[in-house]
C-alpha cells in the first residue's frame, strides 16, 4: 500500500508541475488559463495529501501518535473511549460502484 501512495504523490506532483510549466508555452489565453487552473488544482491536491493523510501510526507508552509529513497528532490513551478491531474495509468502501480496483 505504501508503494501506491508514493506513486500517486509522484504522479500528482509531476503532472501538476507539467501543467504549470505548460502554461507559459501555450499561445491561446484560454488554454493558458485552463492549464494554469489544472496545475493549481493538482498541486493543491498534492499539498492536501501531505497535510492530512498520515505517514504512519505509532503506539507509544502513553499515547497514540499519528505522524504526518508536516507535524504529528498525539492522542493520550486516557482520551480514547472505545477501541475495536475493524476488518470490513473492503465491504464498506466502494469506488465508482465497484468492489475494488478493476471490480475485483
């Protein structure tokens, strides 16, 4: 799973930067604006991923640590009211009406 996350980050950043650079090479103002907006949207998605999506989760002696690229969130065990094992991820998540990647 980590590999796909890295690939997605690389693709989003590269594509966003390509659209931003492509803006200066286009002749039409309408094409320049469209390319600029696409580049800004893709780079914004990339930055959002870096800010929100956790890199890893660590259990320490007295707290749960959610590490992100920009900072970390620490949750003391005393603040956790309920914990349970959740194994039904595939049954709850549906992407575009399928049960997973390529409908598998």
